[in-house]
């Protein structure tokens, strides 16, 4: 009789505590597990796409110089090429960052998603250039904008931060025949 | 949104339009647009940010808005009888409460 009531009291305390913990940390743990898996998959697929695109060009077609690498081929056409991407870190990553920001220092948690975002947007420009038929994209510029403010841990309503990458450059089409210009 | 037909204006973010020479400079042309995010798409983006990665709703929204800004810039250039815009740049700034301003600017030129 007495044992039953003790067990009942313990259960009555433990079950709510369990649910409170589940709803407080559960989403973060879920985010940690699923997010890591998801982001690894994104990175893997990106590497494959990158190899496919690069193998169709002789060299990496995009660069930030203001003139084409090979100046001896006359230019036949040009146009603006753009690509953009919005990314967000996972809740788990934001949570770890908010802990990190207490002590300062290097935040390695965000490295993977940030690096993926940059490489992905660069790859999108390559694909866009390929789709529009440009041989080379010159004067490439990369811009980053915060489109959603980063959360602070106490504000539960806004756990996600989002940033946008914009990449643009001038696509050029060159004639395959080489014309030697008088060097000056 | 009236779309500027392709081929009427040449755009470039370099100092010149490759393969052409600039004969006349017509000054700075600008185009801007302010977009607010859609509540429903925002909820979707909120769910997506549990796992991180791309927020496709935002990517599309910003792409659309940026094209609109670029288009307004091109119309500004056309109204000055330009046939090209060089040194095109973009700027993004977030205005109050989830709205973003997308801005495109460049120098209108006549090229030959």
C-alpha cells in the first residue's frame, strides 16, 4: 500500500518531467541527428555535381579577373549571369552557437553548412553558365546578406537564422579560332 | 511588371562590355524593390531550418525580387536610350520586420 503510493508519487513527478524534457530538448536532438545526416548528403551530392560540370569544361570556367584568361580568342557575346541561394543552419547548430557565444572563440559547428552554401552557390553559377552556353564567366562577385536575424537562445520564437548568397559575373562566349593580336 | 526583351540591352559587371567600345556614358541607372516574406512560406522555411540547408522559398522569393529590381534598372537605362549597362552591382538590405530591399545599379552606356 505504502509502496504503491510512493511509486505513484515518483511516477507523477517523473512523467511530467519527462515530457517537459522531451519538448524542450527533443527538437534539438532530432535536429542534431536529422540535420547532420541531411547536410552530409547535400555535401556529397554537391561534390558529384561539381565533378560532372568541371569535366565538361577544360578548366574551371568562373574567375574573378576582369578580362578573359585567353585574350587571343575574339569575344562573340556576353551577358550577366546570376545565381543565388538562401541557407539556414539547423536548430541544433544555432543552439551550439548560442552556447559558444558565451565563451567566444572559433565556432566550428557552422563551418560545414557555411562552406556548403558557398560551394553550392558557386556550383549553381557554373551550371547556369553551362545552361546559357557561356564559355567563361569573368569578374565573378560573391555577396552575402543576412535575411533573418540570428536567434538568441532566450527568444524561442525565432530559432532559425538565414543568410543569402548572391553570385554574379559576366558570361562570355569566345570564338574557337585563335587570332593573334599585336602585342603591346 | 513589364519585361525588357532579351537582346535589347547588354548587361555586364565589368568596366566595358566585352567585344565593344563605349561611345557615350549616360550616368547611373538604378532599380529597387522591397519585398516582404509570405507568412505561409515563412512557416515552411521555419520547419526547414530544423535540419538546416537550403530554404528554397527564400531563394525563389529573392531571385524573383532581384529580377524585378534588375528589370527596373534596365527600363531606366532604356528610357535614356542606352544599349548597354556596365558595372552592374547588387545590394541587399533588410528593412523593418522581415522585408528586404533589393537594389541593382549600374552605368548606362551606348556601345558600338
